[in-house]
């Protein structure tokens, strides 16, 4: 690396987030108080991220250093996050990440590198630090506004449309099941 120290470097960052819990509620729907085809309710969530983590560490203690180490998993994750300047909360309700991924994909395709990075950072902060649901269209729109993503072109309607869902589902199948569009 020292021999390259004086050479200019040009690179770009592409975020490759993963599809969290595809079986959870929230695809093409938003968090709401009413039950209709465009909303999902907190009662449909299997609990908070912390509750899920606690169940997992109790079920698989060997993955966390043994029977007595599992309760420290939250502390370990919090410590690792703090090392890079993040603060994690464990109170956000689990929800499907499809709409957040779809919007991130749209932002990556249509916006500048600075806007893309800002949007990713804002969504991450709202989820991991503020404890907001990923399948909440209001949160995603707030993140878009904060990151200077243009929202005047029907972004809420786009979120509700489901556009891009198939592409993410196809990529998910390719990664996890070895299937490809040509098979």
C-alpha cells in the first residue's frame, strides 16, 4: 500500500443491504392503525429486535460462548456499534425490509453518490438508533426528505406500487437458493 500512497485513488461505494426476515409483515404496506390492504399493524410483528435476539441467544447459546454468555449478546453488539460511533436500540419492532430495500435500490440508481450515502445513513440511524420500523412508509419518506431525495414525484405512491419487488425477490433467490433468472 505504501507504494500507492502518492497515487490518486478513485472509487465508489455501493451498499448491498440484506433482506431482513422476508416472512415478516410489511411488503408494499405501511405501518398503520387501520386494517386494510395498504397497512399492517404492530400486532402482526413477532416482537422487537431485542426480544427476537433474546430468544435466539437462548435457543443457540453455543453461538454466543455458552449457556452463561448469551445474555451478554446485546452488550457485545452495542459495544461493537459504539466502536464505529453508532448507538443501537433494541426496541424497534421487527418488520419486513422489502420496501426499504426497494427505495434504496431506486435511490442508488437515480441519485448522486452523496445523496445515496446520506439516504443509507439516515435509514440506518432511524432503524438502529431511533428504533423506527423499516416497513413504515412515513419513516422512509422522512429519511428521503432528510437525505435530499426528491419526494415530489409520487414517492409514496411508488412505495405502495410494489415496483422493484420482483427484482429483489429474484436476487434473494439467486443468493440463497442458487436459482437464476435463466434457470
